[in-house]
C-alpha cells in the first residue's frame, strides 16, 4: 500500500510525524539569512562565521545572500507539501540569541539571531528538542533568550528550562481525538554536553541524564508510564554518542529498550553527523541517529567515507488507535550551497545499503522506491 493510500484508507485515526535530526541554523547559516548575528567566533582556527560561507561557496558555487527564510529547506518544502505531516519535530542545535558572551573554553559556539527565527516557522516546525551540546553556547543570557524566542513564536520545546523539574517535563502537542504527542528530550554526556550545563532544582540548564544511574533512568521510565494515556504517542528525543561512526553502544540500546518497555513509542536519536542504524523493538522504532539535516559544514574535509553531505528526512505514519507505526520512510537529500536538494538513485542506494548493514539484527530491511525514497516499515 502506498503512503498516500495509507492516509486515505480511513482504517484507523492516524497522524504523520516529521522527525528531523540536528538542525544547526547558526554560524554560517545565520550569516546568509536576512538578520545575521555578529560573526565573531572563538574557535582555534576560525574567527569569523562568514568563513564558513566562503568554504561552502568554494565547494559548490556562489550563494546569493541574504536568502529568504525558507531557502535553507530547499526541496524539503516539497516533501512537506506532499505528505502534510501534522507534527514537525527537530533537534535545534544552536542558541538563538544576540548575546555575545560565549561559554568559556568550549571552542565551538553556535548562535542564530532571534530575528532569523522565521527560518524555522517557514517549515512549520512545532517542537524543538533542546537537550544538546549547543543550547548554552552563549552562556545563560543566550540560553534565556533562546527559550524566550521559541516561546514568543509559538514553538514548543523540551529538554531545557529554568529548573530540572521543567527541563525533564515533556512538551505536549495535541493530536486528533484528544490524544497527545508527549516529547521528552534529554542528553547524555557522551554527546559532548558539558556537565556544568545540567539543570538543577534551582538552576537553569538541560536535562542531562546519567545513564549509569539506575535511579535517574527509572525516574524517567516511571514518568513515561504515569503520564502517557491511551491514544497518546510518547516520543523520546535523545542526544547521545559521538559525531562519527556507526557503532551503537550497548548502553544506548539498553536505555532505549528500557524506555520502550516503560511505554515509549518512538526513540528519536541524534548527535551523529550522519544517519546511523535502526531497531524495531516490540514493534516500536528506535532511530539511533537521524544525522544532521541542516548544517554549515560544506567544504570541510576529513570524513568523506561517511558521505557527510547527505541527509535523511524521516517520516512516520502512526496509528493512534492501535498504538503502532503504519509506515516509516525517509527522503534522501543533499546539502548544497546551504540548502537541501533531492539526490539521485546512486546516493539513495548507498544509504539503503549502509542502513541495512549497520542496523541491528532482526530489523526490517530498508528498500528504495522508484522516487528514491527509502522505506523501512509499511
């Protein structure tokens, strides 16, 4: 059955989710948007964010900027028009701020000017996972402005707040028939989140989970069990692991499976710059790494074997009444001149073969259709 016929069959009330990996709209991306922040950087080798624009232009040609707010999404907008996802979730991997005090000695500090927030609303982004290693890049002032900007623009967020109690609460997005999408966002220290960023009872920060603490893991599991109602979707968005490599740590698998046992329906993993393997556990999808969707890394060499210019846009059709996925598919895209464009059959086949090789044993086989989309479920 095609994706469109699943939508039209009326067999069960269902919802389509758009699940994006890392969306980094700071630094070079911010510089081509209509309202760039000050370009100063504090990196060892790059001191001006506009140098990342020059690297991209050297690799793929001139970018005529300032660009429109929807420019960076490119062909993604055609996919959104076609499939009309009711829920659109990203991991926002940048601060959104004018503040100019970087977190000391961090080295990499991403920021987007708050007046460029329409680049998110242009794609209808409804919810941002924030428990990552860049949301506090511009210290607590930048952090507070990030939260305020998202709130002012009607974008829900999870995983970061003014207290631990709030950072560990799920965002709630309404679904058909009174159901809800509950989004928990947390990070692990192995993704590079500084331990000083951990939210506390009376201190702002991110929901940094200690996966070695049975007490902390069980507390989250119990919250999932307690807060989820019949018909709800419980989605766990987690920033974990290194930027490069396909290995799935046993610790990540144990944690993901434990949360599914507690009632989680989808594990939305990110941090790796490229897509990683997947697992279907008790009928629930675990995406260990959705990869970067938007970044400013064009022209930077060193990891060519991972095809770092390729990205995947994840869609999941979820049956609310049955509490299970009806389909999960992915659109391959290529980053070029800081925009996303469709890629060809060779790239789609490489992504298919790679995902089939690195996904966990027993996982469904990824296939490619005649429009170069990858299908994993349904």
